[in-house]
């Protein structure tokens, strides 16, 4: 959608953290774009050069990668930051050697500057950073110098002696890397000499310009009530309210808070929202399905079937034809849905999050995706700019397949009801304890095991509910927070007392990685 040139080109070699590099650049107010190697090659070939390049990490080993990346290094003035695999590419190109690691180094590591004169950005001599690699640069040529090493003796940072090139074996883009932000800012500001050019205002103006261009067209919106589709719809409604029609599909896998939220939006958002009740159909289709990816596919395809049928019916009844389908697709969805077998993006997909990707093809309708270039925090900034209530824009993320991926194994109305009631208790207590805004997500999961308990004077053999509460900055990594015992105690005793059929509540104390936030 946005045609303007971005200053920083981030080349994705398949790291799970590539998006975080982009987020860091934008938080620092520098425009950037993530591209595949093929896209980058094409741009370089046609002389469409960025002002700076960042090479991401990646799972491969440079000696197993047969591609030729020389084009990246031929312009002597181009500022380049190579991260992890990106640094190994640098080392290799400048005639150094990369050694295959026997073991994988993962997690925190201490690194230090070899000499005082190498220290940049006023950083301390020793840094606590995040590593995730097996291979490493073993030797370098005269053109480069080693500036940082890790306490295990591995080369952690290299620099070109005369060109604006920096290589880092660790991941400054990861939240856990101390001074990661300062390091990236140092590269953008001091090495690449870029000017800040990215803010909520610039994003807003570019998006409004795009929406103005389609004024008068009939716009159909797949509306979930989440912050993405809400902000997308409000942006369009701001320009052309009478031509926007929102449809909300109720698959029955929502929490009580989602139903009340939709009701409030119908009354207060000023949007034209139509509800499609398809609960029975979804439950029928999911009754015997246990596999998480199959569930996601069924939920996605049933959503598309129902949505299309109702919209066609609506068009007939109202004598209109929709021109565009508005979706709250974010930049993270775009990058994820390109991998791993798409147009060359290599990041490994852990779960297929793109819930209703097939909708535009099936409906043969053009897409309108005003948020396609921005991240969640930028959407929230836009929501604020649109003066939407805080409660609407700071809701916890909720997955498209809803409770469908929070009931382990086959779904039934009873199991979904257990999660709904337990979730409601969690929400009430989070609010009472004033913890809602302190956590990223908080929910319950239905576990498909029975457990023995005592209820009253009798033996019970009932269900287990797991409490999953995490803190995260971006959903890519997460930790379980240190919550007051009092809160946990209240939630546990309320669930076992109030939710019929549940005798046990467990608390998930797994961080991401290795666990994911959702259980499926
Ligand atoms: P994971 O479980 O991958 O979750 O650590 C990271 C974030 O993504 C959300 N999530 C989904 N969102 N459709 C969605 O729209 C999905 O299928 C899906 N699976 C996970 C999850 O809630 C968390 O915020």
C-alpha cells in the first residue's frame, strides 16, 4: 500500500527475530522494510538502493547455502549491520572463516569489548546479551577487526576498518539483550547517518491518503472487534462512513468479555456492524477434531464459507455489490504468511496464524489492508490518535480461532463453556487486583485429563483447567509473571467452586521459548 521508499532494508535470512529488528528501527523512528534475499537482489540490480542494510540471522550454515550474496557488499558506501548469520556472511565475504559449531549456544551470554577504543555508543565494557547460534566467525582478514568477544572466547562483534560495516554474533533486537536498542541506534544514527522519518503521524497521513483514494467504493469488513479490525474500520469510516459494512462471525469460541465488547461496539463505535450467528455449524464441524493445525484450518475455512454466504445474501437483499474487502492484516501477518514456502521468505512457521487468508480469492474481491505495513504497537498508537477508548485499544490479544485452540483435543460445547466461565473469573480477578494492564495475556486452557479430587464428602473425578498468564513485549518471547499468591489463590478457589465439573487448577510456568503462549 505505502509506496514511499523506506530507509533501511532488512534482509530476512530466516531468523525468528527478523520482525524484532524492524520493530526496533521503527521504535527509534527510522522507516524500514523487511524483504527476502530475492527482493533485495532485484532492487540492488535495478539500482534501487536503500540508505542502510541490516542482514538478519538465519538457521542455515553459510557453507551449506549456495546462493551468491556478493551483491550486498559491492557498494563501498553502503552501511551494513550483520546480525548472527548476517555477521557470518560478512566475515565470509571479507575472506575470513566461519566455524561450524558442535553445539548450539542459546540464551544469555556475557560479551566484552576487547579494547577501550572499540567501545561505541558509550556502552559499558561488558554486556549481557542474547545469543542463538551454532556457527561462529573463527578468523578474519586484515580488512576487519574483532571488537567484541564472549566470555566463552567466541568472536561476538567485528567491524570493517574503513567501511561502515558492523557484525554482531548476538541479537541486539531481542528484548533480553542489554543495550540492544542503543546498539541499533548507534548503527542507524552514527554509522549510517540516517534522519528520523517514522512516527504515528507519518503513518496516519499515508494511510488516510490511501483511503481517500478509494472514497465512494463499497467496503466490506471482516470485523472481529479486536484492535486491528477496529482501527482499520474506524480509519475507513472516518473518510466514508456510509459505504462501510462490517460483518462479525460468531463462531461460538469467544469469551464472555468478547460478546460484551461486540455489544458495546455496536452501540458506541458508530460502525455499521452485522452479526452472523454460526455457532452450531462450527461446533458440528469441530466435534471430532483433535489436531491443532486441522482445527485452525477448519475454523478458517468455515469462517470463509459462512462469511461469503451471508455477504452474498446481504448484497442481494440490499441491491449492492461490494468493491473491496477491508482486513486488519498487520505487517507481522504479511511476513509470516510469506514463509516458509512463499516467495522466498525463509522464517520457519511454528503455527499457521493467518486465520482467513483465503477469503479474498474465494470472494474474488480486492483487498484493502491499511495496516499491512505496521505492527501492533503502531496500530495502538493510531487508535489513540483516533481517540478510541483505552479499553478498546489495549485489550489483550486473542487468537482468531479463539477458545478452539484452548480446549486441548476435540471441542465440545461443555468444554468451551468451562473455559468461558474460567476466563471470566480470571478477567474479574485481574481487574479487581488491578493486574489487567500489567500482563500481556491471561487465559485458561482445558486439559483433556481427568483428575481425582474431593468435593464435599465425596470423591470427584473431574476436569483440569490450566491458567496461562504471560508477560511479553511482542508475543515472540514471553515469561510467566510473578503474580501475587493472593490473586492465584482467589482465581483457583473461584474456578473450582464456581465452574461445575472442575476440581483442579494448575498454573503454567513455562516461558516462550521453549513453550509457545497458546497450548496448541
Ligand atoms: P504463540 O502461541 O505462537 O502465540 O506463542 C503468539 C501470539 O499469537 C497468538 N496466536 C494466534 N493468533 N491465530 C491468531 O490470530 C492463531 O491461530 C494464533 N495462535 C496463536 C497468541 O494468542 C499470542 O498472542
